[in-house]
């Protein structure tokens, strides 16, 4: 059996799409002849201290020189050039989305991350991107040759079709509270719609960016929507399934997505969707299965919400299209097969 060391920063049990992708690879790859040895890198990435970088260098030096390292891009894209150059093993970089595209970064930090990720990717033997959109960015903006990049989109588990609630209309968002997710834009968009009967649940970690979470709570209170918007934080899978089951509309107001795994989950349950065209989200959901709007516009989002909440026939059309699209999404076995082919040096 082929062996790969999978290096991931921090606690692998974190409830984000990227960590979920990593966990599924670890569980699925053995079925395709790849034995995975998980390496926990320091939690400071993508903003590591010199001491954390030194710890990574020592960890890599202790591995067999002929081995293969699969490194999550949350860490690898922030490797200083000297650190990346010092790794003797074969390197496969897993890029969920370029680090510099995270919202809320200063221009200086964005430039630093572009430079570090470009240098690191130039030293990788191969790059796995989680969407065609990310692949295009890696090639065009980071100079990675096209033959060195393989797309392995996240898989989606089959699910029962959602039944919804109807009264009040249940709106659902799933994702970590960070500036990139655009939840502040969503709250602003919902303010003019207080005459409609709706409730919103935002399910996802609320402890990754305490400043953003505090600002969002304050915004909700100031808008007088504290009794209509719930920040549920991290929930167990059974509770998340109930959220999807009872939802009437799924919303992803993100400024940018490397793929948007929650969109796949929403399609798998046949939910009508409103999403932005930020990054890969524009391509993850096919035309006809969602209302797509430009990211960052509360005015466009208000209009889309008003139309969908008021038009049952449109909700049904979108839901039917989402359900059909969801049945064609790649499985996690397909994702693992493509990654396994790269690890084994085969054509994915």
C-alpha cells in the first residue's frame, strides 16, 4: 500500500469545510490503496511564528526522505520560502482557496501571502485544487503549470430531500463566522424585509474570529432582529441535518468561496438557493438551481430574498433543479480516487 503523510495545521476536528474535506480524505484514501499518516502542524498557520516554522522544519526532517507529504494549503501557502525549500520529501499541496483571498486582510498581508504562496507552490511537485475556479487562479496568478494541477472537488453525501417549514419561512446559512462569509451583508439585506415572516439560522463556528462575531451580534441587535436571527455556533451532525430538513431557503452570501461545500449539501437536499458569484460558488451551483448575485451587495440580496420569499412557484422551480443537480454531485469516493491517483503518481 502506498503511504502519504498528511500535514494539517491545528485540530483536525475543527468544523469547517476545509477540515471536513481533510477528514474525509483520511477515511476514504485507504480504500484506494493509500495509507494516510496524519501529522498535526502548529495551529498558528496561516500566521505562524518563527518557532512554529522551525517546528515544522524539524518534523519534516524526521520523515523518510523518499516519502510523500500532502500538505494542507492553510499551512503550506504560508510557508516561508526557506522552509519550503528545506523539505526534502515529495510535496503535494492541497489548495482549498488562495490564502490572500481571505476577506479582512490588510493590503500588506495580502501581498505577503501572495508572495509566500507563489514561492511555496513553485516548489511543490503537484497541486490539488478543490475546484476548477481555484485551478485557474493557481495557474494564472501563481504561475503553476497546468499539468501540475489536479482538481478534486469535494464529495457530497446523499441525503433525504428537505420538507421545509413554510410558516415562518426558515432561512439557513452554514459556515464559519468570518468576514469572507458576508453575514453582515445578509443582515443588512434582511432589515427591509421585516414585514415578511421569516427566521434565519446561521450554523457554524462562531469562535474563530471573535471580533467579527461580536460585530455581527451587535449588528443584529441594532437592527432589532435578535428574535429572528439565531447564531447556533457549532452543532452536532444530527442537529445540522434537522436544520437542513426544516429549511425553506438556503443562503450563501460569501464574498468568495474556493468551492462552497455547504452549497453541495443544500443541493443534495433539494433546497432553493440564493448565493453569490464570489469565486467557485458561481460554478458549484448550476444555472436554474439558484438565484445568483454579485457578492457584497445588500441591495441585490434584498431583492433576491424578497422575490424568493414571496414566490412559491419560483421556490419550487429552484428546489426541483437543485435536487436534480444534487443527485449528480461527485461522491467522496470519487474525490479520494483522484487524490489517490496523484499520490501514486498516476494520471488523476
